[in-house]
């Protein structure tokens, strides 16, 4: 089992939570990005750098993931691809993506994209707040524990 992180836009504060969880559970955490992440070091932690380009990070994660792995991404289309491959997927706010809810999430994303294209800004791009960080840490811990038992 591995933890795969879509690391290009993954908040630095959350990286430390993942690194600690990987060390504690001895589950390798692989941060995939299009640039070297200087703070991604330590036991059970790796940073794979892929060439810069649209979708390269996503494709690398999809290629490497296996059923039963855990992925972390806020990218809904990527989450759908990973759920389809049998992975457990969470986002940086602690939301869990499942076969049961991913289609609804994709529909909402497409609606939001339509709003943006029409010039209507309806999404918040704020970084995760303290509550979001606690939710993320709790979801990560709960799901890793469940997967390891």
C-alpha cells in the first residue's frame, strides 16, 4: 500500500501531516509534482518529479496507483479516475471520494466550470483553514487505520 499525493498544489502545512502519518504507519508516501519539493524528505517519503505539462502529474499517479492505495488530490477528474482504479481518495479538506459520490462531485465541478466560463465566480480558492486541516488530518488517520486493519 502507498499514499499518492497530487503535490503540485498540495498545501505545505498538509505535507507535514502526511509525512508524519507515513512515518508512523510505515506506509510510503509519494509526492508527485512537476518540481522538486524541498520539504519532502524523510523515512517513507519520496518526491517523484515529472516533466512540466498539462496532466503529466495526474497521468503519473493513475499509472502507478493500485487498488487499495490511498490518494490525495483536490482534482475531481483525477479523483474519478483513481476511484475507478479501486483507490481510496481524499482531498485536502478531508472529503472522501467514493464510487457513490464521485459522479455527483463531477457534475458539481462541471457546473462550476460553466459558471466560471460565464464570468461568474462561485468558488472559494482560500487555503485550508484550521478546521479544514483538522478534518484532513482526522480523515487521513481514520482511513489509514481502517486500511491497515
